C-alpha cells in the first residue's frame, strides 16, 4: 500500500509547523554596523523584512558585466576595491560567470551602490577565508561611508572578530549581547623562495599579462599551509641606474584579498633586496597598492609616478613594437594611456 503524506509525517514524528514568536528589536538609537546573528530559522530575515528590507529580488542584470551593474564605472571601482574584489578581470565578467565568493563581494558592493543599508545571508555562500577578508574590508569601507546604519545578518559567528560590529543582536537568545573588546586574529605568512611553476596557480588572477620571463626570482606566501600569494622579481639595468631589481608580478588569490597580504608580501621582499644593498623598484596600475605606497614612508615615488607613459609611444604617437620574451607584441598602448604608480623602496 502506498504511503500517504500523513504516513510520512507520522513515521518521522513531524508536527505541524508553528511560526515561532520572534521579537523585533528596537534599533532606533543604534548607529554603526549592526550584526544580526543566529542559527537558520531563528528570525534574522523576518527582522529585516519587518524593517522593510527584503532580499527577494535579484539585484544583478546578468546581461551586463559586474562593473556595468553600477551607477558609474568610477563608483564601481571604488566599491569593488572596498569589498575586496581586487581581481580586475573579474569586473568585466557577468555575475553568473564568477565564483560564489566573487559574486558575493560584488553583490555587497552593488547593494551599497543602490543605497541599500542591509545585507542578508552575509558570507553564507562563500568559504570561510573569503568571509573573513570580506568582513574586514566591509568594516574598513563602512567607516568611510556617510550612512548611520548598516544591518548585516548571518548565521556565522566566525566573522565577528573580523567585522567588528558596533552592536550584536543574537536571534537565538532574542537579545543584544555584550560586545567584548574585539581583536582581529593575527595573520601569519610564511614566505618561501619558489619557482615559476607556482605561477600556474595565480596567473589567471593577474590584471595584466600572464606571460613572464624565465629569469625571474619567485616567492610564494603561505597561510596555514595554503598558497595565498605570489610575487616575482626581475633584474634590470638602464642608463641612469646600472643595476636594479624590479617587482614583476604580484597576485593574491581572490579569497584572501583585502586583508593586506599583497602589501605585506611586497614590503617583505622589497626589504630583503634592500638589505642586500640593492635598489628595488615597483610599478603598478592597481590603485589600492599604488595609493598605499604614496603615503608609506618606506616607498618613494619616482619621476614617473602617477604619470601616463608617453615614452611608450614613438614620435608619431603610435605604440612602439618590441620583442617581449621572444614574441612580437604591441607595446603597450595600454601603458602609454593609463595612469601608473612607480616607486622605489627605500626602507
């Protein structure tokens, strides 16, 4: 005899669902980041909906790239960098063509762009490394925002030390819980001399060329035994400087971006070469890294810092051609027309 729905309910002792009594807290006098945390079904989304916030509609237009989903490209750049989505090529992909972690970062950025001051299911679809770095960058960006409140709802308590909310409402206890003196966990990096073979793990996340000279020195950073960042250094010489070393590639895996790993790795390797009595330079188009060096006393801007590279053009204004690693490529109309940061490490 075929089982009925009632038979199934009886077999597993299923009772009719009763809507739990969910208290709606008063957030009127609470400004800052307000974390609503609790287990699934404890009332987080109900509280947000009671305040008029709903995540029912998808905020993305999937016929557009991520960067095209923002009000302006400039606004997109600011918000995507601020939420830790720093793999520039990812910005030019459709939201459904990127990883869950990248999409979630973009979603948080788009919500802020649209004036929404709530994020439901925060970090629910991402790995825990991405969750921590996103929490860190969101806190840092919120402190620059001119909005009184940002509501963040999540079932994950491991982000509390990284997000450092101003208030915490526990939906399981149905009360505000004491915010202790939160301190972000220390991040320990192990940096080892590696080989160009490690580039395979990082090259697709680099914002420019993936090609690289075989003569580079390579370094890989590990965190808790996992590869998280890669840096390469190449030797150079010129008319003014007979011998120097230059940072060639710097990449941090997306799930670890936004918590300072790239800057730390770059400074550590630069300091190592400087300590050997060598001159060390770096050029980047990445605004976050470039602006960091502009205000850091360990780095000094060169004569070409924050200038477009007209030297890459010939006398007719056309891009010069050069042999790069044995291949004939257009040198860099890109470099001649984009703002770049150029610094020497002075320690």
